[in-house]
C-alpha cells in the first residue's frame, strides 16, 4: 500500500508545482520599476567595492541571516564574519553580536539563504522580486521561499501568493482571506523581525 501511494502523492505534487510555478508574470500592476532599479544599482555599486571573493559570497547569500528581509549592501557594505569557520555576511553592525551568539544556527540560516537565493534567481526578475518581498510561505511561515525548490505561485483574488511547496496549496486555497492576510503580514518585515531595522539609524542599534 504505502509503496504505491507515496510516489503518486509525489507525482501529484510535482504536477501541481510545475503547473503553478511556470505561470508567467503577466500584467502585474503598477510596480515602481524605476525605484526598484535604482535600489538594485545602489546595492550592486556597494557590493562592487568588496574584494572579488567576497562579492561572490555576498551575492550568493543575498540577505542577512539575522534580518532575513535585509538585502546585503542595502545599508552600506555588509560585514563579513567567520562563524564556525564559515564566512557569514550580516547587513550591519547591529547584527554582529546576534549572529555570533547564534553560532551553528546562524550558519544554518546562511546556508538556507544561499540555497533559496539560488533557486529564486531562476525566476523572471519581477517574479523573483515578488517572491523575495514575501520571503516566507504563506502557510508554512517558517519556510523560506526557494528553500524547498521553486516556490509555488497561486493567484487568490487576483493577488499573487507564494508557497514553499505543493503540499501547502490546499491549505492556502481553503481559506483565501486568511492566506491573503498572511501574505500582507509577511510583506511587512518590520512586524516579523526581532530588532527594528529602520532604513537609516543603524548607528543606534542596541548592542
Ligand atoms: Zn543589521
Ligand atoms: Zn509548503
């Protein structure tokens, strides 16, 4: 019994996954592309000042492990640490102590960020940006989008909803209003993170 049922389930999930994740980014409404491009340019200029090896590492990691929504380079040069013998970039000084205190956990998050970034990099730019803005699955809110392969995209009431895997599809569709509310919540990173990262005042991050 188990032997036949399991592969079927996997197959069904794979079909769902391929069906939804290949949906193209047609007709998404009024994004400010210019502002986005400017922000990207600023980040790439900042990262370009790092040594070549670090540029690669920071680009692969893309986000700070302590502030999962914080793009490396968006707040000035990211800071390179060595934790458990592994290079880890954090977005700002305020994240150094937490990152070190996290030890193995910090290294694990960093690895996950690298995997997720590599996966999301395969998406068209607008899709990638949308998935990165949501960051976590609307159902499994600890599931980093891209960490379980290509994220699944649904449309609920015409709004894009990203999920970590096909297994979350049914739950997302079962309660559309709650799913959309969760997406909105996830897109407000300030609500979710432990310490408050304003855009500017990193100087008075508490130690
Ligand atoms: Zn920081
Ligand atoms: Zn999932």
